[in-house]
C-alpha cells in the first residue's frame, strides 16, 4: 500500500510538472475584427507553430484598436499586428510624422517606454486609410481627390466604420482638415457591410484600406488624399516584452516576414478571403510557402 501511495505521488508530481510546462509554453495571438488582421494573425501563428515548440492559441476578431491594445497590455494576448499611423495618432495621441522611418522609430521607443511593448520590423505594406467610391460615379462627376468631394457634400451619402468616426485620424479631423462635411448623416456600419452598401448604391463614399482587395474587385476607386491628411500605416507585429524575455526566438522568427508583404500581395490575400471564400489560415500558409519561409 505504501509503495502504491508513493507511486501515485510521483505520478501526480510528473503530471503537475508537465501541465506547468505546457502552460508556460503557450502564447496567444490576437487580431482586430477585419480580414487583413485575421490573415496576419494566422500568418504569425503558422510561422511560430512551424519553427517553435510553442503552443499557439488564437484570439482573433477581438474588436477595434483599443480592444486589442488593452488586451495586449493586460496580457490577455501576447502578439498582434498594429499599424504605425494608428499607433501614433490613436494610441500615443501624437501629431502625424510624415517620414515613415522616423514615425516607426518614435513609436517603437514610446511603446517600450510607456507600455513595455516591443515593435518588431515592419511587414512591408502601407495600409493607409482611403476614401473610396464607385469608379463610374467618380468619372462621371470628375472626382479624383478628396477636395473634389466638397462640391458634392450636400448630395453624397457616406458610410464609415464606427472606429473611423471616432479616431483622431478619422472623420472628425478629416472634415476639419479639408474644411467640409457631408450634409446627410454619415451611416456607421461594419467594414464588410460598407462594400455591400456601395454595391447596392445605398452610399456614395466609404472609408477603406489601401490593401483591400475588394476595391479593384468591385470596380471602386481610391480618391487621392491631395492635402496629405492620412499618415502612413505600415503594419508590424507588436509583442509583450515579458513574452519576448521568455521566448526571445519569437523576434527572429517573426522578423523573417519583414519587407516580404507589399501592398499588391496583401490586397491579393484579402481578396482571396473576402471574395473567393478561402480560409484565412490556408491563404496565410500558402503565402508563407510561396515566399519560402516554410516548406
């Protein structure tokens, strides 16, 4: 009986050690609530699963910028991809820095100092905000840039996301910068619904991202930001320093993505998911194979 008790005690200790080890080896990757973010989340997940023994958990479609940022600070997630323009204006509440490299350097220093978060190297693409409309409508009315919309402010209906309506680099600052606003109440809607509303001609103008594959697919046109309102939005993984201290290999692995995804590539990946119905994980995996990062 004594031997049995001792054996059970040893088994319990081993089980406890194993469980603790597994728990310590888990990392959580998050994303905002739109296609590109989920693809990037899957890309980082696939890469870390292929090149480490870490147990990777997903928390995708968490919500907007502040939801993800706060989740990262609290430790609910370990990594997510953020954009330089968003970090600068929405999180750090700073003025726009025109030079992309200077903006990145400033953000990297401030994030580490204020939040103990580390910006890894940029992925390559600039997913800047853009105002978008139907190509035929723009051509018919001679609209090429945002300033041209001023003539149509009393007639056009705009559809923007709730986040764009609230952000410091969004609608409130945009109308001040360009000195006009739409007479009709702006319709706030989900990112996916904006494109449906545009197709069905329920709205005339939507906010979009430069890397959204639906823009060329739906025959839409991006209006020139002729007064240089929108900052650069270069994407990069942001990681908790505490996580990097535990698993320093993460930085080198994720930095293999640096400069590998340009605007055309990102737009194509988004299109495959949004319009062709392909799974984000498969799209991410095939891209990583294509660029030779995983076999």
